[in-house]
C-alpha cells in the first residue's frame, strides 16, 4: 500500500489553496503612469507582475501560478503529439551561429551579447534552432532515428527596439519552442498539420479560441510562407483579414489575390482587424540541417539532410493576450484552466459562524482537489469585492451572516456573468462540473 500513500502525498502537494492574508503582494488602485497596455496595467494592479524596466517583468506568486498553468496546458498538448521535453543552454557560442550566418548584427539585430573573462564572445539565445540542430548530430544518424519532436520551456532574450506593450513584447520572456526533425517532406507535413490542431487546443483551453485565427503569413528568412495564430484585439500590432465562418485569416503583409486563391477565399468574405500573434509555426526545410551537417543515412546508405520545422508560443505573451481579450472594466477574468485558483471564497466577517462556515468550505473544497483562495482579511466589503474583481478568479462564493442562516451561499460565475444563491449540494455540483 506504500504506493497509494505516496500518490496521496503527491496529490495533496499539488493542491495549493491559500489564505489571502498570507499573500505578501498588494493590489493597487492605479497602474504606473508609464504603463499604457491594458494587460500590464491590470496585472500590475492585481499583484501578478512587477515591472523592472521596459520589456522586463518579474512574476509574483499569483502571476507565476498563472504562468505555470499555461505552461501545463502547452506541455500536455505538445506531449500528446509526440513531443519530448528538454532544456537547452541560454548562453550561445559565436562559432555555431556563424555557420548559419545569424551571428552578424546586420542579419539579426536583436542579440544580447557579452564577452567572457577569457575573451570569448557569447550571446543570450533569442531562439534555439542552431544549438538543437547541432545537438541532434549526436543522436540522429539513421532513418531509424527519425522522426524526433523536441521542445523546451526556456527564457529567451531579445534586444527589442520597442517594448511598450506590457508582457506582449518582452526583452526577456519564457517561450515554448518545439523543433521537428523528419525524414522527408511528407513526414514533416503530417506533423505540421498535427501541430496546427495542438495549437488550436492550447488556445481553446486558454479561453481565447473563438478570437484566434490560424493565419497565412510570410515565412521570413525560413520559407516562403508560414502560419501564425493571431488573436483579435485592439492591442494588436498586426493587421489581419479573417473569415469568421472558416476560422482562417491572412496577414496584411501577404494579403494578395494569389494567396487568397490558394486558400479558396474571396476578398468580399474577409474582415479587417487588429490582432496579436500568440503562436507561430514554420517549415524550415534544410536551412539549418545542411550548414550544421545534420544528415541521416537512408535505407540505401545515402546521406540525406534532415527536414526541420519550428513551432513557438510565448508563454507571457499568451498570458497577456488572455487579459487583453477577457478582462473587463472591473479587472481580469481568468479562464478556468488558467486561473491561479479555481474558487475565491470571501468571508464577510473574520470570526463567528461566518468564518467557521468559510473555513469548513475551504477545507472541503481543498480536500477534493479544488484550489481555493480564501479572503480571510479584516477588510471592508468594498475592498474585498474590488480586489476579487481585479484578481479575476472565475468562481466566487460570498459567505455572510444572512445567507448562512438560510443555508445558502451567494455564488458568482464571472465567465457566465451570473450570480445565484445555492444550497451546499447545488454549490458543490456546480463547482465540480466546472473543474473536471
């Protein structure tokens, strides 16, 4: 029975209910005057992040919980299509990047570079095609070693000229970057299509699926075309033309009759909108495998360059996009899977029958695996409700003397925008249904 005991211990270790009086961060009435983006204004006011300098933010306990929840969603979807997680070094050697002509500042203008004490020049990785391709030379030699789909969550560093959109555009940020290694174009294309579905799953689970369009875009230096996942928002820096019925879009930079014809679309069926890119996928071909000599021997013993692809999601950018899309005039509204807690209990008094009922419900929900934030602070009702609106936990239970005397709980669902009085059985059934 030891394994059962260990499982129970691990299960409860993952349940991180908390009392609000224990959280060291404080909410703010106003955002810093230099913050113009909705996402950073609300996240700073709610105590999720703190600005260090333009494009550089620290994630406080509530913000880190959200970031970890988004990472969990992405990890599950990448694993479901065969991804294998690793972690590569952030420091990059000059010689490796010179082989692909991406060390030169005239080619890549957003490097952060430094010089070691021994005089060697190093860079902080802004992406990881080169180091992972080089690493795979030790592991891919035969057609039997393919395909490989490797991904990581790692901090990227980009010396952006502009960083004024809160956590939508950072100079230091966490990214999920996956790289595919395939025998041929057919094998690559099959995985490429699977990745599209996985990305849509991520954005659906993150609560922005209805606002996000798979978007035909330029391939930049990698290929003729690529695909972006663009979320409609006035905070966006891109212009897209989208077809709501088909769920597809075209980036303005490639919005031509040729592209529309290839996609089976007509200009009369397209709507213009501003959007933010929340993910992208590229076909790389042999752009990196050939200069870095990543070859495999086929069945005839001939050396063949590996076909590659890259697939990225900026985790803080997705977090900020959720706030831009779903936040309202009162504060943030987190989707269930992303929220730092599933339920917010507000005790109107910190003693007597009210606090006893709040403590009991807090324990009952935690014991069945529901993460709860209990507002046990000695504060005015207006302050408690204002903070709850700002923090944005989707399900809220208010416990007061009158409702408890009637055996009822005031229940508010921020996502469904409804408030009801539930008895205990109704309350538990509703929470269970929305936290499966």
